[in-house]
């Protein structure tokens, strides 16, 4: 059986892949507060926010294999109110996580027939953040396009020879096969070019101006929004161009003759489908808008809370965050003329900046020095509206990178985005508990 596309891409970095698979398997298939069918339905709701048919169709099949009610696949109007009540927090976390408050948490936990327990809610929040971020990776690495029309239309039960990345484990013997496949793909698709640093020195100011004009014209032609800058306290700024998200409309889902028909109307799994990302902008008169990591961090606050309410998931998430930070990127950083840690932190902090998360000990002027404009546009697109990503963007913006390096940066996007959503959600839960 063909290896699943996400697993193939992550296989360029086998250590990270093992960590990801352990977390994925634990979230969906191991003991936890939520029923197994509900876990997959929550994943469907999360993936639908970004029109990610690849993940929606995958979890539709897994939902049915877990004994889920097929009627639920007709949309939110056909599921229990308890699950439907999760739609608001799903919407906010996916697009504007800084808007989540303890009131959203209290509304879900209030005593009623359809109330959530604290442990259930933490499990759900981690699942939502996981699937939102994974949707970014799916689009960023072209997995959605790889499926093709046939892969989206009709889903059949997996044969024993097929491998679903939901069920894969580190000890399944696939690592060597992955390495063999990906080494060959690396040789076929990767091409070394001159360093970005040298190239930038050769390009004249007027050439950069023409490229910027071309991009702005293309943005207008595609109906995308204009760019903005997020100013920070020290007066430097971080360019985070924005694109307006347009949700698709489609026909209702239907089941036919024992087959699961691929979702064609993802809006049926969404509340307020037109709600999307808006550029975060700090207003000087409202200092509380900025999320300061010094006040609430994953290491000092989020980890202990999530681990206490959902046993062991904190350790798995922490391992995954550390794994992506530890991936070797010396060649990639050398192209930028800097140390690997400096380059990776620039990408990580740039992504968090787009969600209003601020590190007081970081000079955000470094972002504009380390990341060329087209790379920043790509990162912004994959992070905030991944459904707008296309293969042409992947190729055009990343000519100086190997394919494995492109995957590496997409892994940074995945983990930085997931941690950003978790920080906001866990802080709101903490405020509710206090």
C-alpha cells in the first residue's frame, strides 16, 4: 500500500516524524477523556475551517470505523448540541485565537445537560489546534494537491496493506522505507542554488520594486487583501502581509451504496463560514491585546496545565516542540548568513507575531533582515489561510531551498501555529480556573 502523503513529506525528517506519529496516535486512538468517534468528528470540524478536504475525508472514514453515526456527516445540524457548541471556539482558534476569553470557556463548562468537563475540553482544544496546524502543513507541502480529484471524490475502507498515518507508530518498520523513498525524491527534486545572501546583494533596488509591484498586482487579481505592518514597542516593524480568505460553497454531503462520498460542502461543518483571519494589530491604547510570553509561556504555564488535565499529552507535545527546534538546518541557515538557531527563531517569532504573541527579548527588526519578502508572504499564507497555498507559490518563493528544507520550514509553521493556539486557549482556561 501507498504510504500516506503527510507521512512521506515528514519522512524527510524521521526523528520528527516519529514524535508526530506518537502524538497523533495518542490523541486519536489511546485512552482519553473523549469518545473515539467524537475525536474524529472534532478533527473534521477543525479541518473544515481551512477547506482541507484531505483531512476531512480521512477523518470521515476514521469516524465511521470508530462506530460514528453516519447522520453526523451531514453537518452540524445533525450532531449533539454538546459537540455543536464547540463550533465557536473552533472558529476563533482557527482564525483569530487572540479573541478567546474565559467567557468562552465558562460557556462550555457551565452546568447543563450538554456541558463539557475540563478534561474533555482540554482534549478537544489540543485536537483542534493539532488539526488546524496540520491543515497548514497539508497545504504547505502540497498534500492536498497530491490527492487529485480521484482521491477526494470517494473513500473506501483501507485494506490491511495501506497505512494510515493516524495509526502508524514509531516501531512499524516503515522508517527505512521512508528514508529510501525520500532520499530518491530528494535527489530528483532538490537543486542547490547560490545563497540567498549573495543573491540579495546582486539584486538592485529597482528590481525588488518591480517584484513587489508584480506581487501586489497578483494579489489584487486574486481578490486578496492588502498588507500591513505590525509595529512593536521598540519601534521596529515586522511585515505580515494579509490575504482575505474566501470560503467555498457546495452541495450537501450524501452517502451512496456503501461508499463514503467525499465532502463537497465543507461549510456544513462550520459555524459562520465567512469568519477568517484578520491581521493582528496592536493598538497603543490597549496594551492587553499583545500576548507577552514572559507572562504566560508554554514551558512555565501551558505544559503543566495541559499535562495535569489530559495525562501525558503535555510530554508528547513538549517533545514535538523540542524536536522541531532541534532539527538540523545548518545548510538552510548558511544560505541566510546566520546561525541555525537565529534563522529558526526568526521564523518562529514571525509566525507568533502574526497571532499577536510578543517576545520582549527579541529584536523584530531581525525578521526583515533574515526573511526575504516572498518567503514571508509564503509563510503568512500557509499559516493564516493555508487553503490559498498552491504549488506555484511553493516553487516560486523557495527556489534557494532544497525540498527537505521546505518541509523543515513547514514543520516550523505547524508547531509554531499549534503552540500559539494552545497558549491562548490554555491561558483562557487558566483565567477561568482562577
